[in-house]
C-alpha cells in the first residue's frame, strides 16, 4: 500500500541579518535523512523513537502535508509528487491523520459533530441529512453515546478522552485506507489509554484499516504493532517484526529503549542502558553512525563510516557495524 524510498526532508535554518552578511553557507535541519520502508494492506507499523528523531515529519511527508526534499512516496502505486490540486484533495480521502493533541487539532468554536461532518462536506460526500446521520453513527461507534448529547458540545465541554475519540471519528468518517496515528494517546489520561488502544484495534478490524503508529513508547508499540521501525536522528536504525525486535534487539539504541520499559515487579533487578549525553543537533549530525557518540560499544569505524541497514535474520534489519 505504501512504499517510501530514500526519503529526505531538510528544513533551512533562518539566519540573522548579520549572519547572512558574514557567511553565505546555508545550514539545514536534517529532520528526515534518507529513510526507506514499505507497508502492506492491513499492516500496523510502529515508528518509534525519542523526540526529535523525525517521526512526525515522516508522517506529514507521507500525507503530503509538506513536500520532501528528495525521495519518492508511492501510495497504491501512485507517486504522490505527481498528485496536485483537486486530484490531491480527492486522493486524501484514502489517507487520514489522528493528531497527537486533540485540544489543538479541534477548533474551540466548532462543535464536535460539526468537526466530523465538515470532513464529509469538504469531500462532497452525501446530502446534508446523510452527512449528519453518518456523523452521529461514527460518534456512537467511537463510544460517544448517545450521539445527540455529544454532537453539539464544544471541545471544552468534553474530557480529554472524549476529545481524542472525536479526533478518531473525524479521521475515520471518510472510510480511509491508511491512518497515521501520531502519538494518539500521549495527551490522554493513563486510566483511559488502554480503552483508546482497544478502540483503535477494533476499528482497524471493522474498517480494514492500515496503521502507521507513531510513538516514543516501545511498550505501547508492542501492544499495538506488528512490525517496528526504530528512528534516531532522522534515520531508521532497526526494523523488523516486533517479536524479533523485542526478543533480540540488534542496535544499541533499541536496547536502550527496551531497557527503559518499566516492569511491574519491585523485586526485579533491571539492567538499565542509559545512553550518555544528549541527542545531537540535526543541523550538524555526527559523522559515521549517528548514535556513536552515545553508544557504549562504539569503535573507530563507527565514527568514520555510516552503517547501512543489513539483514540479520528473516526480515530483521539493523544499521550497525556490531549488531548485538
């Protein structure tokens, strides 16, 4: 369904007037720097990494909300770079985004029902009556029952979990094929996170959806996803079926993320692998392997050459000279 090849997105760094006079060199934030992955229909791919790794930028590129610097994105064989204007508007019916912050993504002046109905209106789906009925049906499907009591509420009259359900309903009311969920439970109370995840899995089966699930939490990815792709500083450093990634992580960064998952046993002795230092600047990333300044196993070659994704077992890849 989705094929991403050699995708890059560089954002130019704005300079002060004095800096422009002193130097003509341009600097760029390398938010996404040469990544490739693919998704089959019905797949759930987890894109995992800490803040600043390029996950959200990748999501926006896949939806053509921003233009790539280079690389190709194919959706069902169609090159998104060639889709423009009215064709792009119709095309976006098949690809929808669940935003991380429902408070920011819902207008405080638009009622919950209208926020969902506007998606149908924008795409020219059905009559006014059909759009209203479809909106109410979707409200009830995401657990906001009875729909009449939620349709006319403003976002500030809803709880955090209810607002997130409205955002999910808005994304699914058009019956898309691909849904990109950008940290869909990050702004939700811990007590309702499991409910939201269960709802998303139920809706996937009901509507035959394909999910690109973006998260910083590997435990959450383990619960939802079938495959995992680990991102670090604009690069995918490891990818594979979740069982293999969790049972035998190949990249030291993946091991560090796994060691941060809490275990509900106060007597358990955990071996924490905390990378030293801070994540480097994407404006001037380290040469060679981008993780080598923080890696406890780094050797000379790691700072000289950039490792490429290599297979180490069936469908399990890692960009590391010394996989564990």
